[in-house]
């Protein structure tokens, strides 16, 4: 997860790759649907369906390819994948560079894995006033921080931001150069391990829907093979039910943990910090509305944020990024 939100660093390479990509989806109609996924619990969950053979059972040929997060989006931009797992905010960023993706599935929302971790002596977000905070400016951790400050009556001008790559935040907090950092697991957990007495004073659990994790599909692939994508969606919700069922949770956790090289008890906290969405829950989030409770509303907030911090320069037409029909058909 160390590069989960590093997409902005590859904007130019994404655009260049997109310009060079030539993919004939008609010729690939009989080929497997190629999906890129990476190390986040809501995406590692696909491993359960892969291991159980549920795609073959559903009558759809799917090939999953494991990547580092940014590399998966590079491959999607280059036309090497039919779909990729991304956050809703990063789906807008890749689209702004020319690699359009349509969000057909909301896997989950971050439910505590993204955190503000503060040194000893700082107990709440209100205590951050006048303090130095290490955060990767312009990325989702920055948005999490602004949201937490707003809730206690503070603004960005009340703190001093230190631009730090997320994977370096544990070391920066341990060095004493900052008073707090913003990071997601495993970086946030590593920070608390390295600085005795440090703790999370705010997290994504405080604002459900701040970060949605999705499956984004190339529009041409979606148009040509919508029936196959419907089967993929059906398998996903079968997978969620299996993971959340207390009778089968241990088996699912073992499969997921093995995919990332951890013991099940080590992986369990990561899964706990991820709110996997059942079909009925996802349908409500697909409803167009303002605010974080809607994929539209959350994406609009991300779009405004991306414009403010010049991640891209033109507002994105959100309707073209979201297709609720496959989930609503469940």
C-alpha cells in the first residue's frame, strides 16, 4: 500500500502511455477480461473468488494481474487492462490524463485504515493548532487532514504542512521533525510502533465515504462486454458475503493474508479498517446526492480538491465516470 495514492507522480507517463495505446476490444471479445489489482483489503478480497473458482462457475473468463498500485494504473492507461482497482479520486485523476474509467462497482470505503497519527502529548485534532504535520500534499491524506481540522474549527492556515511521501511518514514522525503525520496502513501502524505513546487522533472512520475503493472499467470494454461485467459484479457480491459470514470468515481471511505474505492474525486489523459493501449498501451509495454518503458526492469533493491543488486543471464530468446499473441489477 506504500504507493496507493502516488498517481499524481505519474501523470505525464500516464498521458504518454495513453497516447500510444491502441487496443482493439472487438478482437479481444473472446479473450479473458484483464483486471489489475493491488494491495488493499477491498481489492485483495478478489483473491477469495479467484481461489474458489467462482468466475468459471459464473461463466466468465477473467484474468487478474497483481501490481503495485501506480503500476496497475500505468497498465490501465496503456490499454493493457480492461479494468483496474482504484480509489474514486484517483479514477478522476487517471481520467483527466486521458485514461477514462467507469466505476461500476464500489468495493468498500476506508473505515479507519487512513489515520492522523500524533506524537505523545497531542490528544485530539484540536491540539494540532500551530503544529507541524507531515503529509503528502495534494493526495487523499491531505483531504483527510483538512476534513479533520474542519470538524474542530481549524483550517490549513492554523497548522504547518510538511510535504512528505506517505511511505516516509513513520521515519519523519520518529525523527521529531513533525508533530503528527497522515498515512494509511501499514504506514500508520508503523509510525505508532516507532514512536512509543503516539496514537491515531483521527481516521477515515470519522468520515465514512471520504475514500471509496472501486473497480473502474475501460468504457469500450464495458460497452462491448457488459454481460460479462455483470457476471463479475455478481461474483464480487458473492465474495463479500463469504468474507463477512462468520462461518467462512476465517477461511477468507487466510486466503487474503496469504496473498500479501502475512499471517491471518496480522492481516485481520487491515480488514477491520475496511468497510466491505454488500449489494444493498452499495446501491444506496450509488444514489446521486451531495456529501460523502454518495459516490457522486464524494467524487465531487475529490474533484474540487484536485482542482484546488492543481492535480489537474479542468473539472471532470462525473456522470461519465459512474455506472450504477450493474450493481442495481443485483
